[in-house]
């Protein structure tokens, strides 16, 4: 089974105890995510394995001494490994927000919000309407009547901003989608008035559903601003299945030995704007019914994983080549026009870069891969279940190392109920299949 946690090590840290002299051959039982590779081996984190792409990028950096920052990180992690209490409060810290990050304050954990902010648009007017509406989510977490006061404040700000910037929002709509976008804006204005009446009536229970409806309108307007696919995929990947846009799939899972849940349907939004190769590969496999009948193969409280087929192969064997089809590591960073391929953000030296699709949400979906091979992902996927010492939102060891390509947007809480042996009865595309370019399943079919 492919690894989801890339394992790197700092050699000098393993010379003090004989049990740690060869971390690649040692099984560790520390309380953090284990490797998923068959015959799993866990090593420490943060220093970089080297591949051909990395060699070009770093000009044979593997032969140089580690920087002071890398040494400090490695030493801190090693102390954590030995004591069983990893402490990440080191001075340099994990990746920090760039000035280009749109939202300040606590990290965004709502999958819908993450997807809206990940759209490739640059319209300040609509973002200024979106921001106070998104903030209502936190307002509703406040106890008592103060919650409604905060909701009303955010709602009035959004309504005022929409009236002031509506013409700028309309001017940002793609010409082919303008009529639909204007229709959604009209619905948004009416919906804001309805929510205002709900707040005045102090009907707190009705706020949530109406708020969700308003955010769907905002997201729809923002999607109508995207005019075509915003960049060219590198030539070496252009013939692969590519999702040039977004798609929605439903995954139906049969849950065993659980008196409370018999089966569950998870709705997943796949983001091809930020991960066209990864999302395209998955949709292509879905259309081949590759995942239908596969079992959940890992569920440990940290992730749920599947996609390892029966037999010796650890990925999808392409019938046309009789070889495992693999895809490159694909990471879109904030402020970039296209994803990086084949290298982690750490390997690129982008320690402070923020990813467009972060591991912030419960149900973040990403590709599993081999520990030391960035471009070894094939069919194994995993969903992040919760934060841990190693994965605090906006500053974790997964961002920039694994290809995120979607989020579970409905019934994500039930992921925690899945166990090894539960069966994926089916995954089917609900919408967005027309965004899939170069579908190999049609050739096979």
C-alpha cells in the first residue's frame, strides 16, 4: 500500500542509539501517522529525499550541509520522537501565511469555503461580499443572542458591499455565463433580505440553512467568473486524463457491524482548477468503475484510505500498456498561475508558501504515494479525518507534500465511522464529467 506520509531523515540524529542507526529498517510506534507502505517503516520528517527533478532545482543540493533552519527542525522532531511528545513551537515555525493570502485570522476549515476561495478569480468586489458571509459561520458558534447580533452585523456589511460593488461583480462575469451570474446575484440580494427578516424574528434555527443558501449563490457567481481553463498543463502530462474544471461525485459505502449506520453516501467535490492531472486521473478511474467493490484499507483515526487493488499491483494497471499508471505530485501554491509538478514545496525552497487546497478540512482528499517517490501516485487515495500534533490547520507537514484534489462536502463526519473492510459499493459522477479531457475509459470501453 502506498505511503501517505513522506519519510525523511537527518543521518547524524540516528547515531546515538543503535536502534535508530538505520531508520529505513526500523518499525516505530510513536503516536503519530504511520507510513502506509507495505511492511511499513517510519522515519523522521522534514529533510528531503532527492529525485532527478530535485537535483535540477537545487543544483545537487544533496551534497551540501543542511541549513541551520533544517537542522533546528530535525533536532526538534528528533527530540519529539525520542520523548514521544513532538513539540512544534520552534522559532522558525512551519509555513506562515503570505501577504497574498486572502483571509487572515483563524484557518478556514469549512470545505465549501476552501473551494470557493480556491477558484481562479481575481475580483475584489465579490470577495468583499463573500468575506462577511463566510464569517457568519463563526458567528453562529457564539452562545446566546449575541450570535444573532454578529450575524446581523456581517449580513449588513455584505449587503452594503454588494450594492456598492454589484456593477464591478457583473463586469467580472465570463461573457458566456453573464446571464446566469446576474440571475444568481438577484437571488443573493433577495436571500439577504430574507435572512435579515429571519434574524429580526430571532429564529436562530432558520439562520443556518438560509446562510448556506447564500454562500451557494456566492460560489455560483464566482464560478461564473471563470472563463475557460486558466493555464496550460505541462506538455508531458497533456495526454493524460485532465479535469479542466470541477466535478462532483457521490461515493456510496456499505458499513459493516455498525448498528447506527448501514450505508452512507459521501458527496465529494473534485477541483481540477488546482489539480487537473490528479483529479482527472481519479474521475477517469471512477468511470472505469475501478473503486466499485474495493474495501476501506486503512482507518486509524487519522486517515481513511482505499484504492489498493487485489493482487501484487499497488495501483491501476493500464490495459493498454499493462503497466501501472502513475501521476506526478501536483501542488498549486497561493499566488502561482499553475501547479508545481514533481517536487514538494519544501524541495522547491518554498517554506512559507500556502497551498490553494490545504489539509484544513475534515475530509480533505489527497493521493497516497510511495515514501521516497514524488511521482508514484496511481489509484490510492485518502481522506484526512482530524488534526493532530503533526497536522494543525494552515501549518502542517502534509501541505505541499501530497496532492490534494478535493473535499468531502456532505456527510463528511461519517468518515470517522468507516472501518477496514467496509465496502465502497459505487462511486459515480454527479456533475462535471464534461470537464474531463482525454478520458482513457472511453478508449478502453
